[in-house]
């Protein structure tokens, strides 16, 4: 009973390690099941993707493109791609063009986003009106025209200070609260709607009298817009979408301009910008809160914009000058929102609208890294087929299968039943690496490419090498005459040092390669380093406990079945180990060197003066002559 209790105490730590590993694997695969992430992300060469070539617009006018501006644009686009978590994407220069390749089908939206100029400007609204004319000259504006013709303050369409209220909430388009007929021009009793609202006749014939009245112009700004900009505003219909997107993107910040809202429903005549994108320090996406003491989330996604030191002063001055008026937040010539300023706002701003979480995060990512120094257009777009990559993948998997088969055959041939340990360890290592690669794809956007698969194939050799080191150390201990159980315990410290040294060198090489390389080579280095870490975990937490537990079974102590036989091994000094005779006075075999003798020639072990075979005298008793 005591012996069984002692054995249980000795094996308990090893069972705990195996249980810990099983628990970790259960947690990892549970997370995969809950998140629905069951397969790794594949790279551009395995699943195909989208490739787009961007050309600077200035080249179309025959202007020389600044090489430094193209390099800066590439750096900004790379930062945007990394910020979106799109791994294994390629951004490279080809002359004055920029080529962007993104893995995955249907990712053209990502290409469009990272190639966006992202010119952010805050402009005071001079006037606004319905974008499209009414169906007939005598028709009354429809409900849709009414909804977009005038603006009234609401919870999400005002600029307010950061304390107690949303910082600078904004709606994507003005909210209607009055019909065009009722609000032909602003009055003293309608401060929230300082801009002129077109009447039914004005909506029917936008080119007749689209400009605000003299009193409205005087109330909004003493300056009048240039005739060319006024003409552009009069003719602006906000359709099609391509024309809306090209609005103020090419206009200088100090110029008047005309632009449309995101939905193409309202058009705006805008004054020169007072705050621009270079005044933005950082941007982040978040949920709009209701303010007050409860600060409850409204469920509306917004983009919080923090300004630099000079940008804060400019924004504060702008909100002070436009109190009771609309301020348009314009991104690449499109009005994202046009809130009404209620009071002076120091500090930051908040862009709100009909944003989803993805829209808000994408916009924040674009604003965070600044505007591109050049405006680009897509000169070529194509889909990349994964056919070639799949063919190479089949070849790689075939090589992996052949390699595993050879390792298994070698293990059973040389280590007999210990080959079970090799197969089990390789299987657990594969399960662990698969879960890690899959979850890392969801967490950090890691994608598996052909180069990464090559790193995984190489890891089979790294893992098998650890087994060989450990098993050979055990065989050395058995050759020195120790039992299998004792050999396993004594072999571990030396094998552990060797395994850690080899894995450390392998991991450092992978880390250096990952740092200094680019492109698909980094995928190879990443999977090699990940596999090396997995090897350390498997050897310490699985292989070592499993071997220790198995050698306590009688079958694994048999030299014939364990693969740890020492019959063919020589002693450390190269000579056969001496056999100890059980008989004290045994005569050496013929031809063998005689044993040690006494000076009188008596065999070893016989006291001097005593005949061989004679009894030794007891104390106090005379010895026979």
C-alpha cells in the first residue's frame, strides 16, 4: 500500500502536465468554435485576391510627379493597410505608380480605402439646397426634397463642448424640420437654420435664383462667393457618384467650393477651410454617448478627432465664429456631416452620421495616418487566381506527408515502441500549431502562405530532432548498466540542455529573419519561430511526462520492445564489461590472465599462510597446520 502511494506521488506532476496541456488545447479550440474561426487565413498565393495599380492624377495633365511624394504615399498606404489588419498585403512602387495586392476575394473595398486621398477640411456652410431639381417647374418639392432642403438641430447634428454633451456630434445630412415653402430665407426666430432653404419654385429651376438672399448673405458672411464657384454650385446635381467623389478633393483649402453630402441629396456652397487634415493629431472610432450624468451609449458609431496644439486653436476659433451656423466636415470633397454650432468648442471634434462600426473604424484609420500627398486614380484592377498557389500547395502537402511517413518508419525501426511517443508528440504539436495559426489570423491578421507552409514542414525535422536527442541520451544511460527507469531520469537534464540550446538558436535565427526580411519570407520566419516555441512546449509538457509514465510499464522495460537495448553497446572505455564471479576462489579461464596473488603465490582472497580451501580460524582458536 505504501509502495503504491509513493508511486502515485512520483507520477502526479507528470499527469498534471498532461492535464494542463489538454486544458489549453480545449480552451483554444473552444475559442475557435465560439468565434466561428475554424480555418486559417490564406495568403494571396493560396486564395487569390485583388490587385490594383494607382496612378497619380497629376500625370494626366502632363505635370511631373515628385518622387518623394510617391514614396510618402507608399508609406502612408502601408500604415493604413497595417491599421486595417490586412496581413500579407503587398504595396510596392512601379515607376510613378503604386501597386497594391490584397489577399481574399471581394477586398476591392480595402484597396479603395487605402488609396483614398483623405483630405479632411472643416468649412463654414454659406448655403445649401436640394441636389436634384423637382420633376416639373410647378411641382411642389417632394417629401424627399423637403427632408434634405433645410436643417434643424438635433441630438446628433450639433457641435457642442466636450463637457456634458457630445464633443462635436454631427449627422451625415441635415435633418428636416420645416418645408421649403415655410423657410424661404432665415429669420431671427430660426437660429438653428441659418442657411436659406429653397422654395418650390427654386427647387424646380435651380439655375434661376439659387443664391441666398442679400439678407441671408449678410447674416452668413459679408463676402460673396466667386462667380465660377457659384455657377458650379448652381449646376451641381450630385449624380453620378463619381462626380460627387471628385468635389473639393482638388480644391485648395483657401478656396470656396461646392460639394455634396454622402447620400447625394444635399449640395453645399462652402467657404474656405479653417481647419485641415494636418491639424489632426489622431482619430479613433467609438460609440456616441448621450452625455449627462448617465453617459449611456446611443448605439451610434462616431469618429473622435483630436487636434494638434495649433489645430485646437483653429477649431476653437472656427466654432466661435460660426455660432448658430453650420460647419461642414468634408473628406475628399464629400460632406460627411454639416452640424450646427451652438457654442464655442475648445479641444476635439466628433464626426457622426450613418456609420457602421466598420465605416467608423475605417475612417478613423484613414484620418490617423494623414492625407496622401497626391491624388490617385485606379488605372488597372484585376483579380488574382489561386490556381497556381493551390497546385504548389498540393506539392507542399505531399512533401509533408512523405516526410512524416519517413520519420514514423525510422522511429518504429530504431526505437520500437517509443515510436508511439514520436507519433503522439508530432500529432499534438500539429494540433497546437493549427490552433495558434488559426487564432492568430483572427487576432493579428496573420495569413498562411506557401512560404509559411514551408516553415511548418521544416518544423517536423526540428521536433523530431528533439526526440532523437532525448532517446539517445536514454540509450547512453542504459549502456552504462542502469535500468530503463533510472536511465530516463538521469538522461533528462543533459537532453534538456541540448534541446533548449538548439531551439534557442533556431528561434533567434527565425526572429532575425523576420525582422530584416519583407514579403513572404516573413511568413516563413514567423511559422518557423512559432513551430520552435511549440517544440519546447511539447517536449517539456508532453514528451517528457509521457516517456516517464510509459517506462513504468513492464512492456517498455523490455530491451526487445522498448528500443533501448544495450546488448550491442560497448562500455564507455571501449572494453567489454567484466563479469563478476560468485566463487571466491574461482580459477581463471584458460588463457586468461591470472588473478591477483599474494606474495606467496596464493590466489587472491586467501590470507597469507592459509591453504586454499582451508577454513579460517575463529578468534581465539588455533589455525590448523
